[in-house]
C-alpha cells in the first residue's frame, strides 16, 4: 500500500520544532518539510535580493531550519520542488502566504505563538480583504480563513481569529507545542536565580520602530537595583543590541544571545517583554510580567496547559482529515477531538 504524504511548512526555530513534534505523531505517513515559500514572482525577487532575510522566508531563519532538518534526518522538500511528491495534506505555520499549489491540497494551520499587534494599516488590509502579508507583520496570521482547519492555542485566540475573519467551525482549541506544559521548565540547570529577566523582540528587524534606549531605561527602573539578565531575540542584530545594553544598563547586566529562554524565565522573579510569545511562559508560571500588550488581555490569550499533549491532538486532526473521504464541511461536522486535560 502506498503511504500518504504530508508536507509541513516551517519557519522560525519554534515553528520548526513544533512541526517536528506533530510529525512525530504521524509515523504511519511519509512526512516532508519545507521552509515557508511563495510562488509569487515579486516575492521571489525580494527574497533573492535579501530584502526578506529578516522574515521566515529566508535568511537566518532558513539557515537554522535547514540545519535542524539535517541534524534530525528529516527530508527537506524546499518549496515542494525537490522530491516531486504529490501531497495529500499540507500543515502550515502561517496563512499569510499560501500558494495556489497548497490551496489545492487539504490544509491544517497550526498556531506558533503570539501574533503582532494589529495597527491601523493591518486593520485596513483586513477590511479590504487583501493578503495578510501586506500588513508587514504577523498581526493577521490565523485570520485569512484560507486553510481548511485551524489549531489555536486557546479560546482567547480562537475568538481573535474569528474576529479577523476565520470561520469559527474551522477552529479547534488544541493548545500549541512548546507552550503547553510550562511547569517542566522549573527543572533546569540555569545557574542564576532571583533576577529580572528581559526578553527582547526583533521590532526593528521587522521594519518597525523601537526606542531601545527608552526600553532599557524602563527595564532598569523595574529592576530597581536587582540583577538584570537580557535574552536577545534570535532574529535581532546582536552586535547592535549588545552595544545598546552595555551602554544604557548597569555594568553587571548579563546578556545572552543563545540559551534556553524557558529555563531563564522559570528562574526569574519578574519578566519584562516587548512583543514576545515567551510572555505566556511567565504568565503560566505565575510570574509578574510586563509587555507592550495589555497583560490582562494576554492572560485570556495564554496557551492552554494540557500536559504536553498539543502535538498529539494536532496529529490526530491531521490523521482524521487526511483519511476522511467526504468534504471539509462533513469532516468538521463529524470529527470529535479527544478530550484534553486543560489546566
């Protein structure tokens, strides 16, 4: 019997590891992986020019993803053009760019984490029903209604995606891998305790404005003499960011460009973020948190804690849908997600 084939679209390290976890729950299928891609000639031109190197389409994100796939011996079918496969299902990390080739397949969208703030320009793009990538951030991710099925981190995010335009009947609240069992992060060997942790964001690298001097000054005020530890976003200009911290923060401030962010958060007394998904780790661990978003709103969006079963739940949806013989509507009416133990 010919095994069915599933293509997983990946991007950032978080998206890549999440998709790997879902694929691991589908050993009876041939699973392939590809960095998020576009068939649009203009997008391809921008990608070749390097203009999109700070996005998940290319640059450091693609280099890290390619290295991860090689390390774990996972087949890399970039742009679905290496193996000449005919796919039965595509599992997507973004619905901002979905090629016609993928739209002709069965599709499942998996939420990665926090979406960017929805500003005036993004609201206009959404109102005009233009492609979500024209917002130039992830604010409209999950709201295009393009995919057949959507897997959301929480009921709060389900409500957000519905408001943006995705049909409620398509959305399953599954939780998301990497953020669904945060209590395990308390068991770690990170050597520091009782400090103020700062997790920065790649705001400037995604073509927005960030007053980093003011932000660092606010971090110093919050710390009020306590030890500060900065963990830089992997997509940041590290040389610039390190120089700014060294200039505006106390001399004993520690700066990490790599390392396990979750363990650093688990050991801190207080967490300061900008637009970072890791704020949810702090919230779920009961830390006092700061964010550019309203913290009370973030608490409603925080990914459900289900003991680390999100990947298996998403895999069950994929298995059920790829094997279903009827229409998408019939599947949504008949499929019942196994009950998850939400904390």
